[in-house]
């Protein structure tokens, strides 16, 4: 899927599962648009999606940590160098 508003792109499988969560909440409340949801249902939807994406992020991190140790080291180094670049730009 395409990146929107600077957030990293998600795989089709991840977005498909998120869409199923959204469709389940919409059909449970008998509406076709999220803006038509009652406030309580909106809060429930937000919590379910936040939990889903947090689990996805955690699963991605654990898969990355189980990868090749050289890849882990390269990822760690790249993240540190990117962090340095961003701190120099801000300063």
C-alpha cells in the first residue's frame, strides 16, 4: 500500500486485516461510513485499530530480531546514522 502523510507503507495483508476490523465494526453498528458511527463505536474502533497496529509493529520487530545477525547489525547501524543525521538537521 502507498505511504500516506509520511507514515511507512504497510503490506497488503496488514491493510486487509485492518479493513476487516473496520468492516466488522461498521456492520455491527449498521452504518456504511465511519463518520456515521456513534461516539462509543468510534472510540472502540480507534482502540481496536491502535491495538492491531501496535501488535503488527511488535511482530515486525520480533521478526527483524530473529533475522540474520549481520542484517540486525546493519539495521542498527543505519538507524543510528539516520538518528545522527536528523539531530544535526534540528540543531
